[in-house]
C-alpha cells in the first residue's frame, strides 16, 4: 500500500508522465483523449453540473460505486431518465427510443438498442416494484455502456437544453454538435 502513494501521473502538453518518465506509447493515447475531452468541458463545468447532464453524471457515479447490481441498474436508469425523459404516458418507450437515437446512427442497431432498453427498463421496474427480478452482470454491463455513451454524447451536445435535445430526437433529427 505504501508504494501506491509514490506513483504519480501528470500531463504536460501532449505527453503523459508516469513515475517521472514520458509515456508516448499507444497505451498513453486513451489518457490523452480523456485529457482532451476534460479540457473541452472544463470551461462549462458549473453549467454542466447544474443541468440535467450534471444529474445524469451524479447518478452514473452512484452506479459505478454501487455494491449490488440492483442498485447499479436503478441508478443507471435514473441517469438515463435525467438525461432524456420528460413527463409522458409512454416514458419507457420514449426513453428507449431517444437513447437509441442519441447513441447510434445505424437504423438496425438503433432498433436493437431500443428493444434492449425496453427489456432493461422492465428489469428496473421489477427491481423497484418488488418483482423479484435479479439483473445479470451482462445486462448491467450493457446498461452501463448505453448510459455512458448517452452521457458522452449529451456532453458534446451540451449547448442544447434538455427540451431541445429531446425535441430533436423525437423529430428524428440528428442533433448537431
């Protein structure tokens, strides 16, 4: 445990330093991509955290630290709903359709994602309403992926209010970055 305190990672221009040595190998590329995204978001940080995106990020964070799969599924669905739901009679269908349109361009894949989201929403309902449903690790991982992609896309579209984003998704318009 003591050695963990000795490890240092820092960023300088377009290099990654690990333990004082420059890492310019392919393993550093994902770190640099995250840094680039973070720096783009930094000026809008407070605006993001005060919006529906901030709520989605907060519940995604709760899901990451959940102790049980049921807790993760419920938190991830709250994150997705914070990002894309409005008060309608068809909330689960609207959510699944909007999420699929937000994260996927291919129509066949959109349909598959929308169908899977409906299944996952039913799983969420079973957990919340005491239906005795237990999420599988695979289903939870799929939901993590969908919500992560939706949040990432939402962050790139942060110039749109939630209502404008939802309207574009409902009108089958491709939200522009």
